[in-house]
């Protein structure tokens, strides 16, 4: 091989190294909560308005990984409290997308709430990714003085156990690339340090907002979510999502049933976003 060819190969290596996987992104619905008060989702909404909301998690495939963003819930106490309809355990619902629980390599948890974090131990081969400050707050200060907290004690103990077993990865704040082409962002303030992610796909960047934006109505009206620690921060996060997402419709909200109607269905309750 000539010196010229070797030089060209050497110069091209950084370009190959910078190539990001082009992920595929899917939404999977595993339950419905009937007659949910919209005022609990959209700040200032009419207290008489109600709607059926979708309980979803998201599958990201590519780069040799099968990643879940959030993982639903399954414990009986939540079933008794919330009475979900058309419920299917998340590990079973995943099979509609053609995968089994043991195929999941990683779970990125947006925040500590029961319906997004409870199912982390359903996937036996997965490592979990969670904001360091989210876990630290809800495992310590949130309980001081017998304060009310939406973090489930059993889930917290399970996550700490995962940490002792080397299965928990702590994300250190904003704009952290946890996998090539998948970046975690903070600032939505649904919980103490909730996160959302930007995912590199063949068409551009998809933003999975989870509960940092409950409904498309929050975006359309530029109104904070009702359950936020800081409404102004939540609006700034919405603005940032608009800048990150390649298309406005690629900001995927946490509980809007329109998500399941706005993208191609590949199986019952499974749509391909990109």
C-alpha cells in the first residue's frame, strides 16, 4: 500500500470514529388510565375536563443495543390504586415489538415516579441509567420530616440494590451522552432532576420528553405541565426541545394518546416514530 493511500486512511479514521448509530424509535402502550383530570396535566386547565391517557414506554434499537426509555409499572399496589385498563405487564407488552425481556440491554429512566420506573427489574440483562441527583434526593432528603413523596420505597430499595450489583449507572447532569447519539437533558423539573433524551435517527433527532411534557396541548399552548417544581423551567425545557427536535412532531410527549395515532402502527399498541 502506498504512502498516499495510508495517509488517506489515517485522515479518514476520525470521521469513522465520529459516526453515530441511526437508531429506530418506537412507542409501546401497555395500559390506559380512564377519565384522568386534564388539570393534573396542563397548568390552568378546566378542572371538569377529563381524558383517557396512554401509559407508554419507548424502545430504541440500534448500535448493538435494545434500550428502553422508561419501563412502566407492574406491582400490585399500583394496580389497586390506579385501576389501569387494557393493562399488560411491560415485559409482555415488549413482545408485541418483537423482543423479549432478556433482549433489553439498557433502561434509561426519565424520573423516579411509579409509572415510569417501577418496571426496571422486569428486564434481567439490563443496566439502568438514572440522574445522580434524582436518586440522591429521593433516597435521602425527600423523606426527611415525613414529607410526601411520589417515589416508591420498594423501587428506591431495588435501585440501590442494582447499584451494589453494578447494574446502575448515574448520569451526571445536563447534556450527557450516555450512548453514541443518545443525549440526556435536564431542566424539565417534573421531579427533582427529571431527564428527557434526544435520539439520533436516520431522519434526524427525536426528543422523548416523557413527563417533562405530558400532552401535545402543553406544547401547542406553551403551558407548563401541572405537576412541576418550576413552571418557568418547564417552559424553557419545552423551548429547548423545539430546538433539539428535527421536526416539531418528533417531540414525543409522556401520556398523550395521540402519539399512538400519529405514527405508523407496526403491531397492536406499537408505533414506529422513526
